[in-house]
């Protein structure tokens, strides 16, 4: 198995989902305190369009895009199929695609317009941030499943540190580029945490059944 048993996953998942739903409700109702919070953070997170900082943030936000996340996830899935860890490949597929479907469905339900000053003129709705959600899920996959496979502790620490920094930079870039409100990325992190722990619970629930279905079948004699 790729995870260790943890009886707190249900509590963590429920808590994150609950916090996300409360935030979603505030966004849907256009709560005044939420608007003030976003405006306060945006007043600090300022860059000039066309500046070097803006160019750097656009590069960062590209590497957190759903397209990049899906490509990396596909490479991981193919790799695990090749090394005959098909349950892991199936779980990654479900977690990434199922998570994106959930986030997209919520976007359509909430229909929060993007900030008017969006530098890159992003399309679609604003809440939650798909870049942040996907990057958070991929970061967790790489930290929890891939990093432990490195032999040296120093390399594991370096990989985990770089991944966390990457996630933070993607989150910051979405706010600085005005592609999302600060509470959009906060909501995405809560949703990603809830979904990740929920997906882990499903892994333990269906591991045995999936392993029986996906195990290598013996070749039939002619």
C-alpha cells in the first residue's frame, strides 16, 4: 500500500469540506466581510502589469495550469502501470480527474466573476481556483507517493521542500496576477485537502477489490 493507516482522515476531510462549504456560502451570498478581506489582501499584493515580476508570475502560473498537471499525472499513471502498480495508477487517475470534475462543478454552481483587473484575461469563473486545486493535489501525490521512493533522506527533503515552494508560488501568482481573489485560492486549498483525505479513505476502502480486478492475469495456454 502507498499510504499508512490513519484514523484521523475522516475528521480532517470533514473539517476541510465544512470550512470550504462555509466559505462557498459566503461567496455565493456575496458577504461584505469576504469582500473586505479580499480587498485588503489585494491592496498589499500589487505588481505592475508588464513588469519583470508579472512575467515571472505568468511563468509560474503556467506550470500550475491544469494542462501541466494533467500531463504530469498522465506520466505518473503510465509509469505505475509499467511497473505493475495498477491500483496506484487507478487511484491517481481518480483523484486528479475526479477532483477537477468536482472543482469545475462548483465553479459552475457559484459562478463568481473573476477580478476586473485580471492581467492574463483568464476565462471561466473564479471560485475555486483550478490552478491552485490541481497544483495542491499534484504536490501531495509527489510528496506522499514519489518522494518516499528516493533513497537518500536529503533528496527526499529537497524534493518535498521544492514542491511546497512551488505550490506557494503558484498560489501567490494567482492573486498577484488578479486571476483570482485571495479567498478563491483559500477555498481551493481547503477543497484540495478535503478531497485528498477523502480519496485516501476510498483507497483503503476499495484497495482489496481493486487489487483483485487489476492484478496481472496468467496467460492462457493455447
